[in-house]
C-alpha cells in the first residue's frame, strides 16, 4: 500500500510537469522584426568590433586627362574630345562642360546622348550613376585670319590636363600654342601635325601661319651678326640659386629664327619667355649644356628673350661660383649682374675675375625692377669668360609679431545680483595667426563671437587643461594703403558671476587675457545705483571725463561693417549735438553696446552665434590702460558701501543728535540754542539718504553739527572736571573717592 501511494504521487507530479511544459509552449508567440534590426541584435551579441565607417570623399566627381583632336575649317576649329571622369556616389550630379561661346553640336556620356542646358555661362548636363564614365563632345570655336596668320581661342573641356593633336592640311606651317607644356610638329602626307600637352584651363591661344618658300629651312641664307646685352638677376634662397636672364638681342645684316646659349651643366632650365617663341630644347655637352630656342618666324632688329634657370645649393653657408649663360655666336656680349637674398642670408664676394663691381644706383631700371628684395651686390662685365664667387652665411631668424591689436574697447554691465555681461571689440591686424586665444575670467561663459562682422564658432583648445581658454578663428588682414595691413574687428560677448553686493565690501571685474599684445585698452563699467563706490584699485587707470577715444580713421578705412561701428561708437558732429560730456559719454557707450542688437535665448555648440544686447544703466566708470602684454588680464577692484550702510550711519548720527539735545535739556539748558544743531543733523541725514553722491558732504555736516552740540553743552569742560576729580597722587592701595 505504501509503495502504491509513492507511485501515485510520483505519477501525478510527472503528469503535472508535462502539462505545465505543454501549456508554456502554447503560450509562446511569434515576433516579426525588420531585417536591419535583427542584424543589429545579432551583431550586438558578438564580440567582433564594429566596422569603422568610411568617411565620404571630399568631392563628388573628378576628371582625368582629356584627348583633343582639332581640325581647322573655314572660319572655325572643329574639336572632338574624350574625357574620362569618375563619380563617387549614385546620386544626381551637375557637370559643367565648356563656355557657351562655343557651338556645341553633340554631347555623349557612355555613348548615350545627353540633354544640355546653360548655367552661369557654361553648357551643363546632369547625370546619375557612380563609377567611371566617358564623356565625348564635339563643338566648334571661331577663328580669325590676319594676313597669312590664323588664330583663335581653343576652349578646353573639364580635365586635369589635355593631350592636343592639331592637324592642318598643309605643309610649311608654323604653329604656336600658348600656354603649352611642350610639343612637337611633324609634316607628313601634305599635313602638318602638332602634338602637345595642355594644362588645366578654360582655354588656350592657338595660331598658325604659312611660311614662304625661302623660310622653309631654319638656316639663314646669310649669317647675321648678333650683339647681346644681358641683365642677370641672381636670387639666393635656402637650397637653390635662381638666375633670371633678360637677354636683349640685336640682329644685324640678316635674319634668324633661332638662338643658341651655353649654360653650365649643373643648372636646370625652368622657363623661356619670348613674344615669338615656338619651342626650345636642351642638348647635353661635355662641359656645358646647349640651349636651343626656336621662334615662329625669322626676325631682325631687336628681340628679347628671358631665360630662367636654377642651380641647387646644398650647403647655404658656403662659397660657390655663380652660374651664367653665354650667347653662342654673338659678336659682342656685355651686361649687368644684380644679387639679392630671398632670406636672412649674408652675401659677400670672394673672387672677381674680368668683372667690375658697381654701385647699385648704376644698375639699369629694367634689372632693378626684376628684384623683389634689396640688391646687395652689383657688377658689370664686358665679355666672357668671367668668374664671380660668392660666400653666403645663413643667420638664425628671430621671431617677430605676426598679429597685433591696436585698440580694444570693452563694456561691462553688472546688476544687483553680481551677474555681469561684457562685450569686447578688438581692432586687430593679423598676418598668419589662425586663432585668437582668450583666457576668460573664472566662472565666465562665452555667448557669441564675430570676426569682421561675420559670426564665427568659438572652440575650446584641445591641448589646454584650463576650461576658460577659448579660441576664436581669425582671418588674414588685407593689404591697405601704402602696402600696410588693414585691421578688422574681433568681437566677443561673455557672461560672468561674481556674487551679489553686500553691506560693505569690494567687487572685482576681470577682462579676458589675450595672447596678442594690445596697444590701447579702454573699459567702461556699469555698476548698480544702490551702492556707493569709495575707491578703485587694479591695473587699469580710471579715466576722467570722456570715455575711450575712438580713432575714426581706423574704422572708416575698413569695410562697411567697421564704418558703421565707427559712426555708432564715435558719432560725428553732424550726427549728434550734445554739449554735456556725461550725456555724450552715455550715448557713446550705448551705441557701442547696441551695435549688435538681438536676443540670445540659448546656446548650442556647432551653430553660428546670434547677436546680444547689453543693458546700459547705473553708475558709469571709465578706465584705460596702454600697452597690455600677452597673457595679462586687465582688472578693476571697486570698494563700495551698500545703501543699508549709508542708512545705518545716518540713523546713528540722528539718534546721537537727539540724545545730545535731550541730555542738556534736563539740566536746564536752553533748547533754543540746540535747534540749529538739530536742523543741521536732520537736513544732512535726509540729503545723504536721498542723494548718494553727496553722502560725504552730509557726513561732514553731521560732524559739524556734533561739534556744535559739544561746544554748546560745554562737553570739554565736563570732561576736564571729570579728570580733576580723580586723585592721581594718593598712596598705593588707596581708593578713589566717590564722584
């Protein structure tokens, strides 16, 4: 029986567990979620690090090299071009092609014809699709013919560079392309073909002319006589010596379309300039290089060629020989040499052969005008060869000011609770400084910032542990009159909390420290009317009378924003007619603080700030300081007494006056004699209580009244009688008599 009972209980428990599990499975449901959420849940449970997001490219599309095939028509050039470009995203892109001065006949992208519209003076298409694409265009540009020369402006498609192939169906043609990165001209099958590389530009100048039969060869029938006048500018910088040779050639008794120059083997030709330049080349020799310059046509008379070449200078502090070119085949060559230093280099000659030193004033103006730095050495030579060896010594450059602040003007408003608003405007000149670093007072919070009238976003210095240091992004000053830098306004507004005013104490106000030297600093402070300021201390000097003077020319020579500031801060006589200096001061400060008027109801990082209005109410005090150094914080400490303190003092003296009146009255003193003293005390109290500015005068009146009462009550005689009753000469231990 007992075993049967155990079996029954066990069977019931097993059955209960089975039923419970079945019911639990029936209660389970099915949940459907989107695939992206499911993948996020799966990824969140794995230990694999999240794949970093790839930042988007800085541009939406880029162009490669273009291939141009140009053939001349009657009055135009037919251009067929092909450009490869790459699109980085699959959205729509607006692609500007060429100027609408050309006649566009066909545009295809990946073989599909595109619709074209004009925007900003250019043919434009829109295209959608990422990846590499091919742009094919066919268009016409106009040409003009003058004599036997045909010229025109070849408009180029958008590309990093272009490979030009110009095919002219004639031989004996001179082709000129400007600008060009080099090219070659060949003649084949009654055609002249020019191939060259063009830089990225909107267009180039293209011209060609037909040579006469006698000009088909580059060799002249008669050898001309060439005379050369050379002006060499030698510019020395760290790492290189650059020579600009201005060669004036005189061709007599013949014509030529080419010139040859001998240049040292350790120099590199940088640029050749001439109004009739076609091409040039360099041939390597045993000791020197040979520079060949070809013109578009034969010339006689005068011709000017500019050759710019460079020699590396491995050791700046060394002695080296100056490289100079020589005109090959010249009957006579003479010239001048000018030497300048691009950096802080000291130059002096160590060897001079067949060359004469001259004064800088004797140099031709054409050579002096080539120099961008002062000419240090000047020479003249009459023939080749000559030798000039120079020793250069580099000196260490000392740091100089890259930014300065001419004037700074600040206005501070403080209310009864000690909450202050301060606006500072810096008139700044900047050459290369990127940020203006300001160290705000303790507990301050910047509200907005403007540079040259435009709002900017102040940032916190990442390498500074001090949270009070903020950076204001700057701009560079533009060049003003007499090649000087023009100033611009940097404006900030911040909020500070220094504690409420008490019964008696001092209140300190501090302006931001700046990492730029300030020549003149002016500060106007508004304090509550209910407190009497006793004195000021600090490193700012209190200014008497007018507030900070404003240099009107400083503002009027600048942009419109600065001019408006000048008119508001320093109104001209035509604008205002105020005789009272204090009223004029109030007007100037009010205009200064309301130059930017708006409401700032919130602060959000990453957005441009709004303008803020600063109230003008209370007692006005002006301060100034000349030459504030970097990092120095202008400060003012005001010692004050509260309105309650003034009332307490007045009530004390009033009570004392009535006490002095009552006491003598009990001894039979005529109170009529005390009426004047009482009137003085009462009037002094009422005036001092009502008008804080004359509080000290009321105190003087009360003291005089107190002295009058003392005399009337014979207070000095009573004091003397009191001391006469004292027995000073009794033996030790004796007691005084009762008075």
